[in-house]
């Protein structure tokens, strides 16, 4: 294990719309799925009032950011019509903006990006890594944060068959380096960019996902200043966890999700994207207390 996996340095800062994130501690991103078919909580927060209550609950539990999604990206999920995704997402952005937490939008559609930013979103979280035509143009101006994720294939087919990598860690890092370069070539400041290795998106359930987690610092390419782009890690309730705890369903993967989040921050993740905010926040408080005690020795 590398030194960075044991005592990670503070990640590089991220400009995120109204907010400048400096990562003196790892941040918790609460997942808000305004969808009927997400793998873990689909349908629970489709109604606007239910979604708003859940957002307020996660903020009260300690969420540092909220990630709003209007289209499920689980394996095999069908695409959602543009007007339907807009109707799910934009009213939530408008309603949640006064709560003064960074609002992330989980979308790959340029039209949703533009509308969400106009409504006040702070970060665009794109599973396609801004590869869709028009995506980079949609986010070029302004100061919103951008999260480029690695995905092999597309949601409908990404887990069909075994993914083929030369070396999954190197391949993911090279992909993310290329996406960060594409954003920078468009004039986007590196301080606006973070990366996500894409756990569960076109990865062998156990071998690839755990190789990426074990070598998480090595998945992040370097910025022009030599510091790594901040890493966002999203493993909450995913199949990679169920596979090693006896096949438990998503709702019974809370402890495993917290363990995965701790492994990620121990290896330098700046942000962990989770369903179970309260449990993750409590665990990270203990982790941070240990880190502070170690620094004082």
C-alpha cells in the first residue's frame, strides 16, 4: 500500500458554483433520486414534496452536498425523455437553492445541464464524462464544478458480459486524464474539475471494482499544478458490496456502504456519494478524530 493510501494529503480544492470546496475533511454527498426506478430507492422520492423532505433530512444529518438525479443509471435502465427529466429535476433545484448547500445534478444531457445551471445548480455530475455532443459547450462558461466519470459502454449494456481491461486502474486513469484534458482544452479551469472512477459502471463486480478501490489514489490524473484532481467515490449500496456480503439486497448494504466510504477516504477520496448520510457522517467523525490524534503525535 502506498503512503498516500495510509495518510492521504488534503485533496486539491474544487470550485463548485457558489462554493469553494477545500476538503480539510472528506465531504458527504447525499443522493436524491427523483426517479421511479433507481436500484436502491426508486420511487420513494419521485413526488416533489417527498424529495424536498428527504433533502432537508439529509442536510440535517450532515450532508455537505446534494446530488439530484432525474434518470436512473442502474445497469439496464431505460433513458428518460428530456421533458420528463427536466420536470423532475429543475423544480427541486429551484426549491433547494435557498438551503445554501452545493447542489449537484446527475445528468449527461446538455439541455438538462443548461437548465439546471440556469436554475442555480453548482455542480454537474456526468456519468458519460462530458462525451455527449454539446455537453462541454453546456458547461464551459461560469464557475460550476464538473465531475467526469469513467464508464465502459452505456447504462443499458455496461454490465453485459465481462469488461475487458488491460489494467483497470491504468485504463481508468488514462480515460479520466483524457476527459479532463478535453475540458481544459475548452478553456475550463482545472480547479472546476473532479473525477470519479465509476464504481459499478462497466466493471467486473468484484475484481475491477475492488482493484480500483484499493488503488484509488492512482485513478486520479494530475492537474497542471501537479496535484491530483479531487476524487468523488460512489459505491453506496452497489452490487460490488452485495457480492462480498452474501448477496444481501441494497437496503441491507448500509454497513458495507459505510465501510466502503471509509476505505475511500482513507485512500484520498474528497467526496463520498451516499444514500445513508447519518451513518456515513458519524463514521467519518470517528475517522477524522483518529486522523487528528495521529497528526498530534
